[in-house]
């Protein structure tokens, strides 16, 4: 008998209609989930209170789930987290980074249509998540969605209505459930470190800003000047370029001098940052902006917040930033040479 803990945090999967649109609900979700468990699997169900639309999630929400997983790690063989799709990619990345060496499957899922609606994707997604959570060799955080299993720290939502809502840019799925079940175990990560829960400060101010032509540039410079941020993820163009606007560069340089860590991540779906490719990118590198390599925006923001929560020296921060934590596509140690 395998024991799987299921945490229900909210999201469309369990929502019901209200006069203002869909709202999170508890009705019958535990029973529906239990009916989808494979033979010889016992599910323990826990609903978070309050249930939320994941659009309301904050870093404190990531911390709460991580702490609950850590507390129950020894009691269960695998874990399933039922989550809204809107910010599922941030939570999946945060859990991937917060729980190094966890050593057991943690599978997130949700749905585009509530369980109660005919044609809902919830039954397939939950059944796939439960099946994956039974695999003791799947020792990484994953997302079961759209009949595929994805790496948690690289996943992004790319459809707001279609059922195949998630994918990992540049990385094929870790398993497929349809038309036949294929476990691509050769792609799965192997834990090499003992388990720990990384320190985390949900109150650090880590923001993300997307570059666009026009007024954004001045707004961004102004925002950086006015706010004392701990970290800033710049969503740049292409290979890591921003407009070569002197106000923006000066504002970023001042923020870096004041202690803000600024990282550069491409806004392109299959993007990777190479700040030496163009003069605009190298101007950022010259003032101390860090490359985000192939990191997704969600992975960059969560990794930066977790990195800044630790008591690291500036050099240790730099080394951790470019090091691989969970297969996220970090820039790599070559950058230090
Ligand atoms: N707004 C919902 C949420 O993220 C969307 C969903 O679950 O699909 O909770």
C-alpha cells in the first residue's frame, strides 16, 4: 500500500459558480480525488484554509506549502498539490528550489474546467498526478497537466482556455499519459544532496518588470529609483537586450549600488540570455546586472527570492545564482571564468 498526501489549495479544479463568477469551494473534492487513486494507494486529503484563487497567492503561500510538505515528508510516499493554474508555475518553481533533496515525488496539478463540469480536465489531471506521485524514483517537483508531466522549475502556462495549458520551453515532457503511458525516466533528476528546507523570507521585495518600447522605459527607471527593492527581474528582449536609455541604465546602476540584485531574463518563450551578444546587453553586464541564462521568469523570481533569503556573502550569492539547483537552466559556472 502506498500513501499519498493530497493538499488542496484552491483553483478552478474545485470551483463553483457564484453571482460574481467562479469561487473556490470544498464540496466533494476529497471524494472525487479518492475515487481517482490507483489500486493499492491510500490518499490522505488536506484542504488549506482559506482556499484561494491562485491569482491571490503570495510568497507566503509558497512557504506554507513547502513547510507542510517538509513536515509530512517522512509519513507519505508521495505528494500531490492541487493548485490554481494562474500562478502554479511560480509555486512549482518555488517548491523545486525550497526543498532540495526531498527525495519523494511532489506533483502539482489543477484544471482549466471545474470537476463539476462535463468535459472537465480535472479527472485526467488528478489521476495522472496521483499515478506520478506513486513513482518513488521521481524525486523532483513536477506538474501533471494536459496528459503530460513537466519539470516544475521550468513550467509555464501558455494557454488560458485550452486544456494543454502548460509546457516547459526547451524541455520535453518527463512523462506522457496519452495515447499511451510513457515514463521518460532517463530525463528525471537524481537527488544528490541530503534533504533540507531552505530558509525563506516571504517579505523580501523581489519584483519583475517587462521591457516594452515607449513609456515603459521611463516608468521602469522611475520605479527603480523610488522603490528600495531587494531583487529585480528584468524581462528583456531576445538574448537579453533593453533599450540603451541612459536614465534606465543610471537608475539600475544606482539600485545595484544600493544593494538591489538585478537579473536579466528573456521575455521570449524559448529565450536564453547572452549579455555579450549585443552592445545593449553588455551595457547591463557592465553595471552589474546578472544573466538569468535560460531561466523562465517564474523560476528567476522565485530563485532570486530564495537566494536573497539566505545568509550568503555577495560571492556566495553569485555562485548560487549561476549554479544548478533543480534543472532550471541556470547560467552555469562558466560565467565566472
Ligand atoms: N484563477 C484560477 C486560479 O488560478 C485559474 C485556474 O485555476 O485555472 O486559481
